C-alpha cells in the first residue's frame, strides 16, 4: 500500500514535545513506521508545513497540496502523522479534516501512538474529538502565557518585541532592555527633520539610499519603514502596547483593534530620541495629512479606494525585476498639460521607484498596454507545437491511468457488493429464524448502509469513467489550446486566472537596451497540462524563453 506523510512544525510554544520541533524528524520517523508496517512511502506524497500554526488553515501550502490529491481519487491509501495535533489544533476543523480524508478512502495513522485516527465508530470519534479539544485548549493557554509574559516585560520597561532602529538590545538580569544607539539615533532625527521640511516617505527613502545611509534591511530604506518610524511613539519616550489582538477568522490570522482603554502605556524618558517640540510638530503634520486623505477618500462624495485585490492590470504580481528581484508593478505618472493632466500607468521596478537608483539600476518604464500586449504575444508564441504535443501526450497517459484505476476499482466494488449482499441475506434469514433481534437488526442496518455507499461509489465511477477514444481526446485538447490562445488578453480577470494556472513561479524581467530602444527580456516557465485538462495539479512543466520587448 502507498503511504503519504504529513509533517508540521508550529510557530509558537504550544508544541512542547521534541517530536513536533522538527519536520525532518517527523518525516524520518514516519518513513520508518511505514516500512515496519509494510507500506511504501512515495516521495511525491510527503507534505510539509514548517513554521505554520496549528490554528492556521488557509495559508498552509503543504496541507492544502495534500487535500488537492484527494480528487478524483487519492493516489495513496494511508496518511501518517506523528499525532493528531500535527493536522491541526482546532476543535472543529481538525476532525473535519480527518473526516475529509476518511471519506476519500485514506486512513490516518499516528506513529507515536501506533493507532489509527478515525471517526468511523463511537469510540474512535470520541477519542479524536477529545484529543482535538485538548490540543485547542493547549494552543489557547500558550497564547495566554505569551501575552502575560509580554505584559510583564512592558511593565518593567523591557523589550517586548524585536529590534527597533535607533536602539540596541542589552540583557540586564532576566530581561532585555533597550539603549539608544547614537549613530542610528542621528538617522532617526534626520528622518523627522525631513518630514517637517515637507518630504514624503518615498522622497525620504530615496534620499537616504542615495546618500548610502545604513538601513535596517539589506535592500535599503523602504517607504513603509519610514512610515512606521515617524508614527512610532517610542522615539518620543512612550511605550504603547496591547493596541491590537491576533485572532482567527475563517481559518487564518486576523487583527482586532482593541479599545484604547485596554492599551498599556508606559513613559520611558530615557529612550526619547526626538525632542518633544519636534515630535509634536510631526504629529500635527501627520494629522493634517490624515484629514486631507480622509476628505479625499471619505463618504462625502469623494473617491474611494478599491480594497479588493483582483488587479485591473494583467502582469501585476507575476513578474520580478532581473536586477534586484523586486516586484514589477504599476507606476503612475502624469502626462500632458499640468492643468489638464492625464494619469498614465507604466510597468517598472517598484523597488527602484520607491527606494531610488542606489538600490536598483533598472530605470526601464513601459506603458502597461505595450508590455501587456508583448507579454501575451510571447506566451502565445511559447505555446508551440512541441509544448502542445507534450501536454497532450501527458493528458492521454493520465486518461489511460484513470481508466485503468476506474476499471480496477469497479471490479473491487462489484466483489464487495456481492459479499455485502450475501451478508444481508444471511442476516435476514437469521432474523426470520428467531435470533437475537436487536443485535441482528443493528448489524443489518450497518450492512445496508455499507451497501448503499458502495452502490453510490459504483454509480459515480461509472458516470465519471468517461471512456473516450484517444483521437477524440487529442482533438478536444488541441481545440482547447487554440481557444486558450484566443482567450489570452480578451478579459483581464480571465487572463490573470489563466496566467496563474500556466506560470510556474515568477517571470524574470531583465532590462535591455538595443539601438537606443529600451525594453525587457522575459524568462519564465510554463505548464499547459493542467490548463488543457482542467486540472490545476497537473505538473507538466516546459521551459520557455520570451522574446525582448522594446519601445522607443
């Protein structure tokens, strides 16, 4: 029997056992357990989530990849974990995940307990629910312990988070305390002075990067870092803690704003870097900016910001700069008469745009419609005959494998149904001859339920088997490939969905200059099998080289 493995390591202190602290150790011991039981572990079906909380369900790539293998039929019959808490630490979602695996025909086994994790009967269901409840309680208690420990540090004036620019952390006794770093403090004062002079966060970041001022991160100063610094009350000698609370919404992390009455404030005048008059002036300037922004985006007839992410630009979030690795995104510039200016969108390196030329040398800006068209033309050209033949051949092979698996499963179902019918007949005869009625009726109900499930699976397999001629399949796939070429670029949301399914990793865009013309050379990888067959988990990958794009 083929076995899969799932290993997870958490990000907090709720994982107390040594077993849970290393996904490598979990995989090794699960593999040894499988061998001892005569199961074969396929490396393709080893799923790992490192540094993922047991309360996180949405952003869990390893477990989500495991779930995608369950349709149409799982390629393995057993899933091995160290213990139930590796699947999750949620009283409701963890048993639901076990149920989903069992309904797909996968048994879940714990190698620590040498026992099956199941909901198949009353005893197993009770054990699974109680274990899940205990794990959920432990996670909540761990969060409470962390919160109480942080409160004690804040009340003592100690460090309750990471490093803050402008200070160095020094251990004294049982806590770590902050001390002002003179060199970094001078940079902080300059940032506040530039803010008072009217500099925006982008301009401050570019200025500091151009001057080679050491930044908190290796890639230079970022506008987001400047934004956070000029709003940090610690530079004014005030610690403000407990403003927000991490919560879980829809299976992932969320933030709840606490009421100001719950905030914990502590004055630390020894850590003040900014003079009080400067801090007050900067705060007043930020308040004026905030009011202007509110008027522009508020409900009083002004514009509103679109908070949904489906982008109106084709390449957003798909491309990376070949010089610095930053994101290639849209950059707005005005064009024409200043009094009646027109906003024009370009694609360019956002790192260069936000942090300056000293961080990235890529100064190429191309209008979004030009680069979108050239990019999609390159994709269409890359979907050539060789790539299509490989994708179609792979689809035909998958079709044969599915048909073989369906045939074998149908034979097994027919055998199981015959045996179930025989058991039902024997139980009916036993009831007729006056056996123990209650026990026999219970067994009869169980067998009839099993028979119904087998018949439903048999019906579904026969309806989904889809035996079709290979020539018909090839014709259909080639027609879909032609349709794919025509769909690219006709509708931005649809095009973005197609690109998300086709692109393997980001596309690297390297700036080029030829004959006084600037542009980009694309380098990326495509996969077509999943797009053609409608299966996003198809892994056929073909390298593609994209042609240069140029614009005067």
